[in-house]
């Protein structure tokens, strides 16, 4: 079975969030975009649904977490190189995001994290599987 993943995130200003992630190089599915939300394409099997807070509320009975004050989830994306990690992080900062923690460099894995405009944490990492000890 080939499953797809759809991460749903509440956003305060949909158009501003679309603009932010467009600057990072992401594309959106126009068939799944309206005034309530959009489907951001990560790859052929992974999507992030950016939903207005009012629309997001219909999917839960719980209060929406203020992601500027609390962390409920961190989204991790692998990329093909250390340079791509830095490139994506720099694009996020230029688009209005902020670096979340210091870069993590563990010989075989390199990663950096940023907060998007709504405070959601995105961890971008490169893993060099050839450098992992196979003891």
C-alpha cells in the first residue's frame, strides 16, 4: 500500500502563508485551494494543508494551540544536501521566518530549524547515510 501524508496546519492569514512558502520554493495545488485553505505540495506523496483557523476548527473539538507560545508538532523535511539545508533556511529567514535553534551537525546528519509566520517549527535536515556507523 502506498500511503500519502497530509499535515494540516492552522494559519492566521492564508495569503500571507502562501506567499511565505512560495518564497521557499513550494508550489500549491490550484484544485485544492480556496479562501479557506490550500494544499502545499512537498512531493508526490506529501502535502501540507494550510487552513484558516476558522476552517481548521471544524476538524477538532480542541482549542487551537498558539504555536508562537507552545509547540505541538515539528515538521521535518529531508533534503539532498547540506547546502540545500542552508539555502532553505536562508529563504525562510528572508521571507519573514526565524531560525528556531542553533544548527545541529552530527557528522552524518546536518539540520537547521525555522519557525514559519504562525510559529510552526520546520526542521530541515540532510542525512549522509554512507557516513552512518554500521557497527
